[in-house]
């Protein structure tokens, strides 16, 4: 069972919400290239609120992801497109249902 995850909350500036959505949609391809990322989801919670949930088998995979291209892309656009820095929290996965 996958044991570790990350939950990120991303708040876009209103004028940049569509661009942030596009960035997250495009990030799917980057997530697919990360062999240590078991699952990856990007979602929208409201007009300017987005999130990412991803899971990993071990801490090394989680740390690799945090230092990877998706995180770098978010940090690059943060000053211009985001209302605040992404709020990224590590989580422990208690149970899962995957295909």
C-alpha cells in the first residue's frame, strides 16, 4: 500500500485562475514522468482555489517530487499568478482504493 502523500492548496489571483488551471492540467505530463509518484491528482475547489494530491511509496519519492519540475513550475509562477505561496502539507495515507 502507498503510505505517504502530499496535499497542496493553491490560491490563484483572480486574473490568473485560468492560467493556473492550464498549468495544473499541463503538469499531468510531468507527473507521469516521475517514476516515484504513484498517484497524482490536480483539482479545483472554487473560482480561484486549486489543489494537488499525490502519493508515494516512500519518503525518497516524496522528496524527489518536492524537488521536481512541478514544484519548480509552481514556484516560478507564484509571485505573478498566486495570491500566496502554495500551502503544501505532508500526509500519511491510512487506506486507499486504487484500480
